[in-house]
């Protein structure tokens, strides 16, 4: 093993010393000759001189630090390093600092920007003595702003003057009154815009949302205030007055000053956080403050009817909101307070109103901060947490006490996911904007027009009246759902419009309690709908290469769907070749052409692939065409793949493509075939003696893979019979072949029973492992303990399911009850949720292991749980890595380690023995082409 200090490379290549990083050893183990590794000035690649042979490269043993770098370049013997361009380095640094400044402003000034806008509009109104022409939502908020601000200020002064303040009185002063007013209006409109036709939201939901937003903004402003005060004379005097030793004070002062001069804001924040750990507000405080602010909004906000009404009514001023108590009825078991907006407000609220709401968590303009601990990473100023604990104290404690190095692999994977550079696909955005402005209702976009309500029947026939009421209620529900979808679409497009001018942006990631990674921004992300995914592409492009062109075509076939994705690779390539004319037409004339892309299951992603493929094929050299499109490799019913790896049973492994095959095995079609076979047999029986025969005759032509797919997918994640029935019922309702709801219910019951039975027969080993996991959970809950385990990457997981404790208190509007964690664990939920949660923790481990390895190999990587994305030219490399990491994961004795952890944590309890497993060789996965495809 040869070891070379980095500093020695300067004499070999006559490079300036400052051009190289600090000395650090690099280990090499080539067979034929020794190569020297240099790191490039921007720390983004490795340089090897002289270039080793292919055999030698297979034996290179890099240190962990070196493997963090994405690219390796071989330097020819005639290589002469170019003189570094100081101006270009300065330009890169200035650009980064400019983006960083914009990022900090975006994080800290979201509500301040809205506040400045309201103040400017208010000033314009006073100067010109006329209301500006504004969208409905903004004009409403502007008309309420001054009154609400003044009401908050009066209440704040009243509370400050009292010796015995109300519960919220200590918190109403954390922000200026005008900023609080903006937050209250923004959150209330945000809740009401996509909501149901009752024009109302539960008061507790609105109050908690407002309280949490106030707390979040107060923390952001406190961080910035502490940073600014760190260098002020007043801050120094406070330090002196606090009798801190002079030496310690000067050391800390100089350290902070140096950090501020170097613009190391995050380090200063860390020092402040270490000294002053802000205790989070309780839900009771959030609800108390939120309710009082809503109360002030109700008192301050009014609306006037349109002028075209009669003269008497036109001067009538009505409250914009009201609070009322909804009595318990039907499925609502308890009375609850509601916040309702006036019908005039609701009628004026269309989906475009969401454009004017404040979106504080946008994608980042610079790479997220690396995760250092559970509460330090991602956004620069926002309080960020590596896990969404959802208020679980057990989970939070487990993260806090975990040794730092135990979480290093998890943090590193989050850093990799967050460092992927994205951009908006402007061509797709333009097409979406055109279709949306034309009314939608095409290519998966929701219709912008409501469904007309059925005309009221004039007959006295009770059955006819009953049918009309049912149809009317059904139509109103559909319109309400469509309104919510319109608001969602507008939010996605609003973010896309804001980010489309950026060359690149980033999605900081964190985890749910099972370890699955999610972007912290929630609207326009690659985890979203087909629309979201179609609007996004990698910012960095790579030449397709020969293999990349092939994978781009396969990707297009997969997105088109309709069963094409279940064909062999060769047949998918043939499908694209046959439809090249339609591909070119879709790319050249997507709206007014043949619209072939709209027939796809994922139309906007399909269109993006058509444009990319057409661009490559029409270029002078398709193999050198620079592609930005992410290519997906998806697991084949990934949950069952993990159970097959745990159980090592060959038949189940073959069913989910863990072995080589000429074409992918479709587990959904296999289950559907079993269900159809039983239904055909039942349909031949006499309905008088076999009650299911009539249902079988109705379903015999409706059973296919789509009917059972969702149930099969969720079976490994703990779907119950009731859940399966609802899933199948939705699929049958979509087809519209069964009009009678009672028949539809019975048919879905019948089909769901057969589907669950077929799954049990096909995956017996998986069922045994699920049963074993559930039994272990049952044993643990006997001692009133939550089920907890450690993932293969070292992440501590604690199931948060406890009994619900009602916390009751009085607010300024009503007596309120909010849910809190009880003292006892929920035994049933702990037992039923453990098998799916455990498998989720395994699939997240596989994704994170793959992400880290792909970055070390120089690949751009993005992950959506069991769907891995990279550039077309790198798909072969990613496929090799993800298979190797799957085998590496399951070479660990996972179930044995889990049982050992349980026995060590609960020594007095007796756990059931491990289920029997087969002898399937997992290394078959390495050569299985359709394991991920």
C-alpha cells in the first residue's frame, strides 16, 4: 500500500501551493504502477497521474474523505496544469455570496416582504385616495390589515399593563403587531382557500396553525437578533455585567467577531443555540395565542356587499368571519368550534388566491447546511430538525442521546439528497401554463369549472327527492374536491414561477420517524404528482452516451404505461421506435398536434421525455447530446422484495424479480389472475345456493391488475380488510359500471376478500415474518413500552403510538380540547403498525446506502423511497450500485439483530422464535435485470 502526502504533488506537477488543499494522506493500492491523486481547487473532483490501467483502478483503496468527491479524472502523461484564473475564482465566490444573501433573506423576510407590501399599498391609498386594483384575496387582506394590526396592538398593551396576564399574554409580544396581523390573515386564508363547501375549518386547527407560525417566525427573528447583537457594544456591556471572567469574555467576543466578519452565520447560530436552547411552546400555548388572534380577526374583519345590490343593502357591513359551535351529528362524535367565512368572502375566493399566500419554505438557492446533529442542518436561519417527530417525546429523546457517530451515515445520506441541483423545465412550464389558462381538464389537470348542480326535482315522489338529494350532495362533494385540487395546482405553479429564473435550487431533506426521507419544501418536489415531476429536471446535464440513449427510450416507454412497462427491455425499445413519429410530433407541437403524450399514464413526464429524446435524435450526435432529464429505476413491489430478502424463499423471490428473467414478473397480474380464476368459478354457480355468484357475474369482466394493484402494494404495509375494501371500491366506482351503491359495496367486499386470500397464498413466508413481528410488538406492549429498534444505518426508531389524552382549557372564544400523548401506549396500533414500519425503515436504509455510494461514484442521485433517479448515462452504474447495496444490506442478520436488541432491551420478556427461512442466494439479485427497472 503506497501512501503519499498531498503536499508532495506540487513538485510533480509544478502547481502553486495555494492551488492545493491542506495536506492529507491518500492511500493507493495499484498493481502495476503508482498514481498520484490531486484534488481540484474547487474540491469537486480527483486527478490521477499517470492514468492507471483498468486492472489497477479496480484495486484503488481511497480514504473515506476522498470517496466523498463525485468525479475522477485520469491525467495523461503530457498533462500541464493550467494557471489558475483568479478572476474566475473570485467570480464564483461572489456569485455564491450573492445567492447566500438572497437565501437568508428568503428564509427570514417572507412575512416581512408581505408586510412591506401592505404598508406600501396602504400608503398609496392614503396619497391617491383610491383603492389600488388588486386581486380579491389581497384587496380583502389590505382592507383588514390596519384594523387587525391596531386591535393586536391594543390587546398587547392591555396584557403588558396587567400584573396577572392571561395565558397567551406572555407570548403576544414576541413579534410586532403588524407582522402578527400578516401571519394571521395569511394562515386563515391558506386554510380556507382549499377547504370544503361549508366555508369553515375547525377552530382548533386554525388556532394551532397560527400559533405554530408565530412561534416559528419568533424563533427566526430571535436568531437574527442574537447574531446582530453579538457584535454590538450593548452586548459587550451585558457580558461584562454578568461577571464572566475577562479572559473568557474576550476570547468569545473575538471568536464571534471573526465569525461574523467571515460571514459564518451558522457557526454563530450554533454558539447561541448552545447557550440558549429555546424551549418549544406547548400546544396549549399555541392554541391560546392562535384563538385570541382569531378572535381579534373576527372583531376587525368586515366585508361589504357588491354595489349592484339595492341601495339599502349596499351600505350594509357584514362580519367577514364568525365563530360557531357545530353540534355532534352523524359521524361527528363531538361538538366542536368552527371558524366560518362569510359567503361573500368564499364566493370571491377562487383557486388563484393561493398565489398571494406566503410560502415561507421555498427550495434553497445554495446547498443546504450539512447535518451535524438532530437540530442542526438544512436551512440557514430556519429552525430545522433531522426528523419529524410529530411531538413524540420518546423519539426526540432517542435522537438526543444517540452518539453523534451513530447517526453519521444517516446525516451523510441526507446531505447527499439535499445537494442534488434541480431546475424548472421551462418548456414544460410554458405548456402547463397554456393548458391551465385554457381551463384545464386535460392531461391530468383538474377542470377549472365546477360540475353543474342537478336541477331540483318538482315531484312529490319521496324516492325521486331522495335521489336528487343524493346526487346534489355527491356533486357538491366532487366540486369541493376539485376546488382543493385547483388550489394545489396553483400552489405548484406559483412555486414553479418563482423558481424558473434560477439556474439551480436545492431541496433540503429530513426524515419521518421510520427513516424515510422527504424534502422539507412541500409543494413543488420530485415526490409530488406527475405535474411536479414533469416540471423538474436536473440542473447539471450530462452527455447521453450510447447506454444513456437506450435508457432514455426505456424511460419514455415506462412513463407511457398501459402495460408497456411490463414488457422486456427490447420490447420497450421497439415500442418507442414504432412511435417515433408521435414522439417528434409531441415534442414539436404538444398542444395543437396529435397529442399522443396525453394518452400516457404520466403525461407531463412523458412529454418531457419526448422533448428530450427528440432533441437528442435531431442533434448531430445523439450520444453527445447533453441531457438533464432524471431517469427512474423503480422497485418491483419493493415491500415484498424486502420480505423476500428477509425470508429467503426462492418462489417468493422469483415473484418479485429477485432472480433473472426474460421479462419482468408482474406480481399484480399474478394476484389478479388468481382472483379472476375464483370469480369465474363462482359465476358458474347457482345464486340460490351460492350468494356470491351474482356478484361474481358482475365482476367477471372488471378484474385486472389495476383493480388489485393498490391493495397488493399496501398489503405489506399493513392494509386491513376495511382498507382493501375501500381501495377496490374506489377503482370500481371510477369505472362507473355499477350504479347502485349497495351493490358496489357488496362487490368491493367480495373482491377484497378474494384479493387478500390470494396474497396470503402467494406470500406465505412474508405473512409468517409479518406475524412474528406483530407478536414481538404484542410482547413489548405488555410492559407499556413502545416498540423501538435501530435501523442498519444506526437510526433509532420509536413508534409514537400512544393513547390519546385530552388537554382541556379555556380560550377567549370557547372551551377547547386538544389531543396530547397519553401515559399508556396504544397496544393495537403498536402491534399492527410495527411490520410495515419496520419494512419502511429497511427500504429507507437501502435508499440511503445507495445515495451515498452513488455520490461517491460521481453520480447525481435523487430518491423517492423505492424509486431511484439519475442521469441517463449513469443508469447502468446506479443499477449496479443499488443491487450491491441491497445484497450488502441483507448480508447483515437483520432479524437476528432485531431479536437480540429486543432481548437486551427487555430481558424479563420472552419473545417468539424466529420464523423459518429458505436458502435462496441473494447474490442472484446482482444479475437480475428487472429487480429495479
